[in-house]
């Protein structure tokens, strides 16, 4: 694979030139949100300047143009993840809303006492808290596939836990805390063998590696625009068409109906049935442009670059005797992020010292509190990488450790 021209890529992100206290920003918090290239910002600005109108309602030129742009964004995303078409691509606000859509629209109507929802111990709160609540309301039991000492899923435990009582398996594709890449095709096959559905949380996968939802054969798959060089305010829920056709919406209003009388209402076609009210139109234009931008670079090259930088960070940090790293060693089982702790220094203090060096990392539980409880730590510091990061930036992260030791250890 030809390596990325990181210099040329960085020139498309003015924010990466910013300085604080005379030091250029080192942005290593991409699992929280990625930066937005000029091409995407310009596409959204042009939309507001030239095309802005509401969709699916007006019969005037601008509304027709806006409607086409909104619909074609669905087609582009469908092509990007290898969905069958726009009918399988629902635009949401973010990954969290996509997970809630499945829980409310399918879970509340399908789950009953005796059913089981199988998660993993590394799930993000967007999934874990949602299924916990749905379990409480429906009487379904929530169970967790164990994470082993290497930070990988214990697949023997998965095979034991997924049974004919399992109604759905809900698993993260790439952990936002451990970096672990989970065997989502195997988990989906296990679910299907027992007549269960599979929901895959792809927030940390679609931006970073090629994802083919048909190859995984997931029934549902969710991700966010802002984590893939796109805007905030838009996410995607992929669902198999026959399942989405059978599901009742849980948000109602204009745009999602076919016919309304004083007595009753009927629902519109997919995906509009699940998109009530005025949708994120400019954001859809931005997401379309982000997909084009990513594919111009190539997802395989993006994955290779991220994993090379993450492997370098892992090795530099692992060489520090007082650093504990969580998750698998670099390789096919680790994505483009590294979470760690520096002995004797709380993650928040470490992140604060990093910030003194203008190194932007995340510290805390990364919305995976149960996982941190299992790791036996209250928090961790996480460096997460994207197409514009360099080895020199990793060196600045490692250099800042010394200050933290002097101040806190
Ligand atoms: C695996 C996973 N699943 C769901 C979400 C939620 O994405 P939203 O776009 O916020 O809805 C995230 C977002 N994780 C951010 C914010 S906690 C992080 O710093 O790790 C995620 O990583």
C-alpha cells in the first residue's frame, strides 16, 4: 500500500496549525471526534449559500435540489458500507440515537421476560445503558461476554452465553477504550445460529477501516458522521430492509407518514419512516462529502496509517516502565488508539500536563465505566489517531510524561 501524504492531508485542516502558548496543537483525541477537512466544510457552506431549502415538501427548484442532495447522501453512504440501498440507511443524530432506535423500535416491541440480550463487557454506554433500560422495561435479561486479560473477548464465554434464549447480540466493532477489534462476523454467526439478531456498534470502525455490512451480515450497524471527518449532528443506522419494514417507528411527525386521518395514520417508505421532521440536510451533504474524501484516500490506507501510528505509540509507551497499557498488543486485534495510565498520576492530571504541552488526549472512563471497574482503575488516558497524525506527535505525547512524573509521581 502506498503510504499517505500526511503533509498534503494536514494542509486541508487549518485547525491543526493552531497554536496555544506558542505551541502547535497535537490533536490525539480522534476517537472523541475527528477534525473536518476544508472539502467538507466548503460543501456544507455551499449548500447553505446555494441550495438551502426544506426537503420532501416543496415543489420549487431549491427544494427539489435539496431533496436530491439529501437522498443521494443516503445512496452514497449505502454504497460506502455495501448496504443494498437507501432503504437500509437511516440518518440519525449520532451512533447513540441509532442504538436507541433499535432498542425502542425493535427491543420494546419484541423483548419479553425470558429473553436475553448479550452484550460485551467493553460496550460503550450508548449501547450498555440503553439495553440495560430496555431490559428493565421488558423483563429481558442483559448478559455480558467477558473480556480476557489481553483485552480481547473470551469467545469460549461468548459461545456459552449465546443460546436459544438470546434475542439479540449487541457488540462494539472496535472498542473506544481498549482499541480491541472484535470478531463481529463470528459474533453475528453465533447470534444467527441461535435465531438471534446482531447489532454492531461501528462508531470506531467505519471511520478507520473498510466496513462491509453484508460481509459481516449484521442485522443492524450504527456509526457517527463526526468521527469520520464529517459534521456533528448526523449518524447512520444501517438495518436489513425486511427487519426495518417490520419495525414500528418510535418518533412520529411530518415526513415519516403516508396518510393521516383524525382516526389513524400510516407510515411512509424506508428510510423516511424513521426520519421524522426536518432532517439534518446540510449535515447529510457534509457526510456525503466526507465519504468521498475518505474514499479518495482509501480506507485500507487509512487503516494502515492509523495502525502504524498506534503501534508506534504502543511501543514508545510500553518502553516506559511506569506505564500500563490496556488492550491487545499491536496487530490485527488493535485499532488506532491506545489507552494507558502512568503510575502514581491520575489520568486527569496527566491529561492536564499533556495540555500544557498542547497535546490533546482524553482522560476519564470514555463512557465505559463498567470496563474501567473491571480493569480496576477509575480512569485512563487515551491517545487516538487519524489520517493527519504523525510519529513526531507521538514523541510529544511521550515527552510530556516526564513533566507529569516530576510534578505528580
Ligand atoms: C464505541 C462507541 N459507541 C458509541 C459512541 C457514541 O457516539 P456519538 O456520536 O456520541 O453518539 C462512541 C463515542 N465515543 C466517544 C465519546 S464518549 C469517545 O470519546 O470515545 C463510541 O466510541
